[in-house]
């Protein structure tokens, strides 16, 4: 298998009894016991009533609907309805109510509400104070870097193979640290606003320049702005508090001990980013830089104003975005989209194709339409060695049990089931060779002004996902959390619930 095609993936859990998982089989079996008891006693009327009640319950448990069971959909719909009626899902910033808190305290909605940002001690020749992101709800720490990569559009196949090997080496090294829980790669693309070009022109344009030269430059700038697309790329490293706290105690404890451990991990990650992955620049963001990135995530149109303010003030503190204003003034989560400030967003996840995903195949998804912003998150949750061995053994046992039951029932195994079973049984050898077990997932988000029809932009997003060879799955009833994960590089993970 070449390193540029990712096809060595399977379902996280295999159903060992006709495709049912353990909890589904237990729920169906326990629900069937009362009617069987009534039948054993010869009471047919109560048995019939219990069977009539058991049948819809079993359908709710075992029937999948767009990635979730029917019972899961009912629970999610009920939670969303309660949040909408009570107003819990509606966010209004403290500053919008005239009660803004300290400038350094983030005021963010939804899953970002428990986020706090600390500054690490000065490090490196420039003395940068890297921003340490703490999520109290999930008990995790995250650090984000703005990276620059030359792209793979013009790369030769051999170079792409090296990038694939470099990504594998990064994930294996992250697992070997026994600290990193997840690595996230985020790319945001938006039509160019020309803010930097306007500033450069204002600084270098001579008053004595001929009018014709001025007109040519203005026309060239307008043409380039209409055709150009600006890309922002971020890498986020997540470390759970449970692992970090033990290592931090050996480094002195407290915030300084955690910062020391995290900076050591970041140095190792940066080595792989600049080496095997070919990043030409890796800059771990400071707190003011991260606040600006967060603000432009919620309001893409504010970027030009931030750039102009920084240019005019010379990067002074008065031109920086305070964390108290880094979030939206208001936000509301609907069933199929997320509303924030003057923008609407739709987020979908990608279902990986059976034939595999070629490196660079997501490029069409990142091409924004007129007036919209596209963002994609590719996350690599890393399973610890002990948990990986346990999951692999459980999956192999489920596969063996399923084969035995099918053999006794004389049922033919489908090609898809045989495909999943073969991949599960190959995992043990890969783990023995020192590779990491990763359950990768991806999210794609489109953001458009409220003056535009967000349903039309969502339809275009789904079309671009299908054109890239993937299947879109809209993140209904959880658009707020999906938007935060796909667009705001603060380390929101969909694999970790609240602690």
C-alpha cells in the first residue's frame, strides 16, 4: 500500500451477533424476558401486550439512522428541545449585556465556555510566551501553532509518500510520549480581503507616482483580490490533565510545571512537523494571536479591521483583540445550522470511502464560493498502547464470535463484513510493530453571511464533499459543538465528553 492512500481503517466496534453491539444485544434480550416469562406461564394476553411494547423498543435500539440509533436521535432531539425552550442553547456575550468581565477572561459559547488561556514562561530566542489552553469541562490542555506548508498540488508521488511516512512517524512519536491524546490539523480558506496588500501599498506608494501607474496597480489589486483565496493552517496538540498532572509534579507542579512539560512535547512535535511533514514555518501562538484567530473564526469579516488596527497602532496592546471580546456577541444553535453574530454556519462530517482516501483529495472541499468561508478539521485521536491492545483483542473476539454464529446459522458473510473482519485481524501485527492506533475523523464547515441562504451554501458544501469522493453527514442537533471543533483552533475534540 502506498503511503499516500489511506485505506487501512475499519469500524471502531464490530457487532458480534448479527451486527449488534454488546449493549444493543443486552437491551433487546432484557426487554424480551418479560413476555417470555408470561408465555411460560400460559398468560397469552399479557404476553401479547408485552411483545407489542417490546417490538418498537427493539427497533429504536437496533435501527441506525444517519450514523446514530433511533434512541440516540430521540435523546438528542429531546435535549435540543429542552435547551431551546429554556434558552440554554442561546448565548449572549457579557459585553453585549453591558457587563463585560476582565479582558483576559474568555467569554465564549457552548463547549468553549469552560476555556481558560494561560501564558507559558518566555521561551526561545524571541522570548515568546506560548498560549496554554485549558478546558475545564473535559480536563484537557491544548496548544495551537500557525503553520505554513508549500502544498502537495505540484508534488511528485515520491514526495507525497514521504509526507505520508512523516505523518505516520508524527503519530507514532506522539503515542510514544504517553502524553499526547490527539493531534488536530485545521485549514481555513476564505476569499482574500486584501488587508495586507492595502497596508503594503499605503506604505510604499510614492506621492510622485504617475496617475497611470497608480491606476494600473489599483486595477491589478482588484483583479487579484477577486481571484485569490487566503488560507490559514493550524496544528493543535491535546494533552489530558490526567497524564499531564503526573509529569508536571516531577517538574515542580503548578502552571510552570505543566508549561515545562508541554513545551518539551511541543519541541518534539515541531521536529516532525518541520522534518517529515515539510512545514516551512511553525509558530506556536501567543495569547493575543490566538484571541485574534478565535475572533476571525466567529466573524470572518472582522479580519481586515484587525489587520488595519495592528498596522496603525504598531502591534500595540490597544490594537489586540481581548479575550473578553474574542467570541460572538450572540449565538444560537438550530437543528441544521449554527448562527453566530452576522453569520450562519453548517458543519458536516466525512464518511471515509471503502476504496480509500488519496492524499490531497479534500482540496475541492476547501474551495470557497462567493462570500463564504470554508474550514476543515482532520483530527487524529491517539489510543494508548494498553487501550489499543485491549480494543484489538475485543474486536478480534467479536469477529471470531460473529464467524462462529454465522457458521452455526449457516449464514453467508457479506463482503463488507469480511472486509472489516480482515482489517481488524491485521491490526494486532501493526500494533506489535510499534504503530499507533488512531481513530481519525474529519469535519467540514461552511460559513456565510446571514443575508445569504445558508441552506444553499450547505447544499454546495455537500456537493463538493461528494465530488471529492466522500459522503457527507450533516451534524444535526450538534451544530454548535461541530462548528467550534471545525473552525476555532482551541482544541475541541469530539471524542471526549465532559469529565
